[in-house]
C-alpha cells in the first residue's frame, strides 16, 4: 500500500504503517550502542522505542496483518529485558544524584555496599540483554518487520479513513484508564460519592502505599498505555486533547516516582538484609519524604479525575477532533 500524502485522506492503515515504521527505526537506531553498553541514554531510547512499537503493533492489530514474530509476546519479552537493565540504571542514578549528596558521611560509606551489589546485578542483566539482542527471536522480529514494511499486508478495516474510526480507537483506552481501581486508593464512599481522604500523616500514607502500591503502579502502566496511544494522533486534535495528554503524563510520572521510591526501599532492604531505617536512617527518611511529597502532587489530579465533569469532558474531547478533520 502506498502511504498517503498530506493532500490525500489518510486511512487507518496509513497511521498503523507510520507508527510501526517510526518506532522500529528508533529501536534500530540505538541497537549498536546498547550492545556495546556505551550510553545509558541509548538504552533508555531503545527501551522507549520498543515499548511504543509494541503499542503500535497491538493497538493497530485490528488493521494490520503481521507475521507471527511481530507479536505482542515477542516484543514484550525484549522490551522487558531492556527495561530490567534500564531500571538498574535509574536506581543507580537516583541514589547517586538525588540521595547520596544529602547523606552524612557514615551513610555515604555504607551506601557503597549497595553500589557494589548494583554493579554486580547490572553485569548479569547486561549479559542477558546482549544475549537477547543476538538471539533468534530478536533477529526474526527485525527480519519480519523489514519484510512487512517493504510489502505491508492489512486487515479489511485498514482501508477505512482514520476519520471514521478514530474515536472508536481511543474511547476504549480512555474508559480503561478512568475505570481503573487505582483512582479509589485513599478514598472512601460517602452516600454514593467518592471522597478523597486528605491531610494524612506520612505514616498513614506509608501504610496505604504498602497495601495499595501495586494498584497505583498498575494505574501508572494504564496511564502510559493511553499516553502512547494518544500521541499517535496529536495532529488530529486541538489544545484540549494536548492538555489531557499532558495531565496523563503527569499522572504517569508522579505515580512512577512513588513506585521507584518504594522499589528502591525494598531493594536496599534486601541488600542490607535489614530495615534501612537501621542501616541508613537519613536515607530512609528522605525516601519517606519523597513518597509523601509525591502523594501531595497526586491527590489534586486524583480529585480532578474522579469528578464526573472531567471524565465527560475527556470523552467529549476524543469525540470531537479538529473541525474539518472528521465529517
């Protein structure tokens, strides 16, 4: 299929092709650098490229006819391996830049144990990544994508104009996001109305994150999914759409900060085989404060998205792209 130009009507297939091509190219661009372990930023960019490629392949699955190696399972496995390595880099960067400079000398010295353990873990995970990028599943993925991009094949729905199906593509994603149980963490139901519980002490927030942290982490992943999907269609919407996309990104980042802090706390506990309050009391306090501040940033967004008018407005924004784009 020939790609549409700016002067022609774009089909669902055109958008699918462009998204898959863009993110595959981005993934390949950083591959050599990642194999050589030259730059943490290269790893970050390749991981993002692979994640977005996965989103494009899965979300446009109703329009494209791709061979078996280009599967959600295959791309997901590779993306997770890259993600495991990237997570260690983020953990190290956070410890070095955000926390270590604010610790007393004794705790800075103790932290060297963590850095040594981190370096050893990273060696093992890097070896796994390098092996993954040489194995048959990765090679077959690249070969299949090259062939498909050269001679793409589509499902019947691909020939329909993007104008006809765009809201139907996005609205299920919006619904999944807004109906996620993570929105109800730290709330109570009062006469059928959801009320956010405010002014909690840090200890209460810690308790909540211990029991409900995984649900919030799941909401973060849902936010990431809808953000990636929305970014495919920014040219078809106006300012309101962009504003929602920015808020979704903020939600993703705030919940991500909370999750990263919790993961770091758990990881340090395993390294020192004890509560980090004992080994690293100042660091433990900083991590608790970090989660407390993130919670304060989260609650206004939580409150906004629990309001019916916000949710309805989000849906209406999706239903009404730029004037003249959808007839």
